[in-house]
């Protein structure tokens, strides 16, 4: 890179054959500021993309229209604007939570294979977490952003100390839907979840998930 920088890479296997890869960059920008970047991925690493992205940020080459405000009232979901109101919050990049209405995070991929693999790896990691018990899992027919497809569904209970804390908040049972599908010229992977204490509509889904998916 064209900046003074320090790079750290870490890879951890969890579960077997699933590698969580972390890249950390500490970069001196042209105006002598120290900027830290973190890239996380599962079973892949794109160093060229990481460094091109850092170059764009440090050179102020990313248009303001791409940035999101910390305050959220709507999201750009793979090319469609979805109004959410004022009660939701960002949990990360393309990761939004609406208390008692559900949570979802999504990514746009270079091709359908990468989107599908991402979903498979994410589900494997979820099932392998300590203190997580699989209650049920199946494949269900859904309509996602107007496209008929299938979703991986898993229902999980948390055990141990975290289960006690979650029970105090209302529920220790989590339902997760995972979808990969081409929509509006984009290859999208999406993970949607809600707790047993969330508001469930007659459709069987909480309000946030209803914005993008219907059960058949």
C-alpha cells in the first residue's frame, strides 16, 4: 500500500474445516491520522479487496451517498429502500436489529456460489457455538423479495449462564432463517432471526422479517 501500515492476520478453526479469518490493518493516512481497519471472513480471504478498500477510504474516494448515518430510519436492502422508523439500530455493517421486531444481516456477493457457501458456513458456525442446543432444523419454502426459494431454518436454545441472562430478558429460544438468492441483479445472502419473546405476526414472522420474506 502507499501508506505506512502494520498488518496482522489471524485464522482460527471453529468448527472443523470452518476457518474464521481476521485481518487487521493500522494505517497512517495522508493527513497523518492513524486509522484501524478490521476485515472478518469465513473460509476465505481477499487481500486485494482489503487493500483497495483501504486506499479508497484513506484517499477520501468513497462518495458520501455510500455512508450510513448512525441514526437509522431506513435501509438500502440490495437496491430497495425499506423504511423502518426510529426504533431500530445498527449492530454492524448491513446488520440491523429492531427490538422485539427481529434482526437481519445481509451481504452482496460476486456470484451465487459465494452467497450460498457463506450461508452454509454461517449456519455451521452458529450450530457449533458453546451453550447452543439445536431444537429443530429444516428447509422451508419462502418468498424472499418476491423470489420463490427455500430457507434453512434452525431453532436454538441457549444453555448455561447466558440462558439465565436471556430468560431474564424474556426468552432463551432463537429462531434463525438463512437465505441465498439473486435479487435485482445482486447475489444476496441474508440471515434473519428473532427471539421467542419478540412480536410474532399472524404470518409467523416478526415485523422486520416480514419486510423481506413470506412463509409459503
